[in-house]
C-alpha cells in the first residue's frame, strides 16, 4: 500500500467518523420531550460533536495532502469546489452555529422546570436551519467526491 493509498483510506475513514455523526446531531436533540431529556440530548450531542471535529480536521488534512502529492487535483473543478464548500462549512461553525448555540446553552442551564419553553423552540429552529444547510453542503461534497463530474 502506497502512502497515497493510506491517505485515501484515512480520508474515507475520516469522512465516516466525522460526517456520519454530524448528520444526526439535529435528530439527537429533537427527541427530547422534557428539559431533563433535552439537557441529556445536548450532552450526547456534545460528545458526538467531538467525533465530527476530529473527522473534519482529518478530512481537511488528508484532502490537502493528497492535493500536494497529486497537484493536478488543484486543477480539477470537483476538488476545488469540494474544498471551497468544506471551508465554507467549516467557517459556519464559529460564524453561524456558535452564535445560535450560545443562547440555547444558557437557556438549558438557567431554565427551571421540565416544560420546554417556547424560546427554546424558536432558538432551536434557527440553529437547526443552519445545521440542515450545512448538511446539504456536506452531501454536495460527498456527491462531488464520488462522481468527480468536472
């Protein structure tokens, strides 16, 4: 097995490790019906997000290393588009997701009682919209990596 083949293996493994859990982060917290369940769901979500971050970092590193080893990739539209979309998705974390997550975290810590407040539902709807957009971006990237259309 060549070093490049090892990189491809790690790249694919990282996609499974990082993107797999990433696609269910929204689903995990939608299952909470009480504040206790919701807090527990967010704790599980946080643990899953660690895999998403590790997988995402490994995807970027291995993808760029493969490009350095085979510079023709930097002339392929599917590769450049995938890389650009990945960087957009990566930037969405601190620019769009974190600002929408902070008020939810504060609400989960401060709210008393078991009834899920309407404020949470409003905030979660905004967060989930951004997460769904990010998931669509990742699906486009996966399709580009598989089909290499241009």
